[in-house]
C-alpha cells in the first residue's frame, strides 16, 4: 500500500485557509447584524447653523441673517490709482556703455530700476544724479526720459 500524498505543510496551509474563510464569514455576519445601511433620510442630513458650522439639527428660522447679493464681492477689489510723482530722482549705481544698460537707485524707495541706453536724453555715468520716469517693462520697472540733474 502507498503512502498518503498529504504532507504536513499541505495540512497547515489548508488549516490557515479554512481559518481565514471562517473569520471572513464571521465579519460578514457582524456587518449584517450591526450594519448602518438603510438609515433614514433624516439621519443622513446635515445642516449649517447661522455661524456656518455643520450640525445635525435644523437651524432656527428666527436667527436667519438676510444678505444682499450686491454686498457679496467676488474677486479682488478694484484698487484706486495712487497718485505719485511721475518724475523721480536717483543715482546711477551701474552703467555699462558698451552693453547699453545700467541701473538707477531711486532716492525715495531705494529700489534698483533698470535703464536702457535708448531711454537716455543725454549721456550718463556711474554716480550721476538723475531725474527719470518709470514704466512697466517685460521684467519689471524700467526708467525712461533719464536726464542729468
């Protein structure tokens, strides 16, 4: 007579497989018994009170706040044009004549403003006091109408 083909490891794998199946069935039965499926519509509703908080009770209609649709602002508020001096004063902090550009340090705001040789009304050098106007360029403010003081 031959030996059984069922080895110890096969028996162990079968035990663990049957144990997992049994636990899976127990979990399914537990879900059926304690399941929250089939709640009423009222149990699933959520309300927002007069302060904007989420609650499970309906809000009191007497505490309702009336809001005009015209008072709601969507987007960024328009900024008023701030009048400022169009002519500024500054010192030439750097200027390269061969490349044709430089920078002017504004006396009032202490910011560095780009200047191109085409925006000059007369030749300038480093450390010259100048007056200029600004315009928005591709990469920021650019000085135009630059004159020596």
